[in-house]
């Protein structure tokens, strides 16, 4: 495992920069991907609280700012490596169409271009067809691909610099790397939000969907990081990100501008309380510290089962608590509803929906969740090994 394997700096320049600070293009790129994730959540809250917005709304600006920041940072990295870099810098870059630069910079540049290209496309789409009917409209799909590419590119950019560094610089980059991992968790839970709200948390499908997405992130980032508590740090930062939104967004007034309005809304509707992913992450960190000599499939088999069992053990009773009046306060935030939530829905009535019709169906899906978690964990371990080798 990564926890017990040293990470020697194989590039002399990386060794000499052990006491240096993180470069501004990396900071700029990380701020950019943060702006995109924050803007997406803000935009969702805007639609839940107000309704249709203009193209130049504040959430949209926050989203597209990501493409600008990442584009500027990566253009600098590519142009400096192509025309003015030292031989050592050239050796730690890749070539594309006559240009040179870090691999992550090229991925980010493509993502930024896709995001900015989607902007006029989205504006034209709304002028031509009016209001959004579905989230996955063609311009939104282009935008989503751009955001995903920037997040992936920033991850590679930080990772390459981290694997070349040593000492305090490596430690700082490791924290940034795990922070980017937390943004991956935030992004994946956004994609699943329509299928993972609290009313379905007593259904096995909820746990299967989380098993399909989260273990691969936890395994990969734990494998690539030198931190003993990598998965715990990733999920703790994910929780902190959502808690900040949960507590800050309702401080600002909002009023629905579209109908029909089924719920009284006077403040921005925040995201739900974060999933208790930190619990299985903590258990996995303890397990991986003791399973370094195991084969990857053996590690995946145990880790996948641990993820589902521990997550269900904590999330199931916590979901029950979220349905009680004790959770309807500023801290847990279950009293917030989007204006379009019908008053007689299970969600508005604080009731669990029946997802699986029989006990047999429930346990079959839970068994499937364990199997899926094993496969995704194994994939994550393999990706983590690739991450550890990346230096460009």
C-alpha cells in the first residue's frame, strides 16, 4: 500500500524544490475547480429557490470562472514549457502538436475550451427553446464534460508535481491532492442527488449507487497518497464543503419566480446534510494500514464489504433521525424544501419511500451493492498504482 512505500524524488529539480511553495498555476487551477463545484451547487439552489435564471446569473459566472482560471494557468504552463523552460522542465512534460507541458495542463485546457464553448451554445439554446425542461440538455452536457475534464486535469497536475517533490512541498501537495479527491466525491454525489435524497435511504438501491461511485475514489486516492488517513481526509473535506453550503446559503433571501409553488421559500434552499461517508473511510484507512501485503483482489473483497456494511450501519439510523423533528433546525437543515416539492410527497411528509417491494429483493440488491463495491475498489487500487507512477 501507499502508506508503507516511500516516494523518492526521482527528478533533481524536485529534490531542490523541497522547501519551495506550491506554484501559482496549481493554486489557480485548484481554485478554478472549486469555483465550478461551488457554482454548480449554487445554481441548483438557485433553481430550487427562485426558478429560471438569466445566463449571466452569479452561479453561472462562478461556474465559467473555472474555465477561465484553469485556462490561464494551463496556458502559462504549456507556453513556458514550450518556449522558455529548462531542460529539466521539458523532461517532466509531454508533447502535443508541437507544444510541451504537464499532462494535466493539456487536459485542463481542453476542459476550459469545452466550458467556454458551451456558454454561447447554452445562451442560444434558451433563446431558441425557452426554459430548461431537463438537466441533461446538449449545452449542459458539453459544460459537464468540460467541468469533468478540468477536475481530472487538475488532479493529474497536482499529482505529477506531488510525485516529483519531497519534504514540505510534497506534504503540501498531498493535501491539495486529497482536497481535489474530496471535490470528486462532491461532484459524484451531485450526479446522484436525484436518487440519494433522504426518503430513499432505507432502500438498498441507495447503497448500491454509492457503492458504484465512492469506493473507487477512496481506494485510488488512498493508494496514491502518502497520508495514513487519506480516505478519512477526503471524506472529511467533502463533509466540510457541504456543511458550509448547508449553513451559509439559507442566510440569503430568495423568492420563487416560477410556478406552481408548493412550498413557501424565503431563503436559498441548501443541499442536504452530507452523507456519513467519513465512517467507512475511517474504517478503510485502518484496514489498509494492516493489509499492505495482501493481493489487490483480497484487499478489494474485504474493503468493498467493509464499505457497504459500515456505511449502512451508520447511514440507516441517521436517515431515521433526519426524518424526526429534532433534525429540523439550522444544523441538519431538513426543514428546507424546493418550491416545486409537492406537499403530499413522501419527501415533504418526512416518510421513507418503498424502493424494494420485498425483503428478498432488498437483500439481493444489498448483495449486489457489496459485489459492486468490491469491483470498484479493485479498480480504484489499480488507478491508484497508475497515479503513483505519474510524474509528468
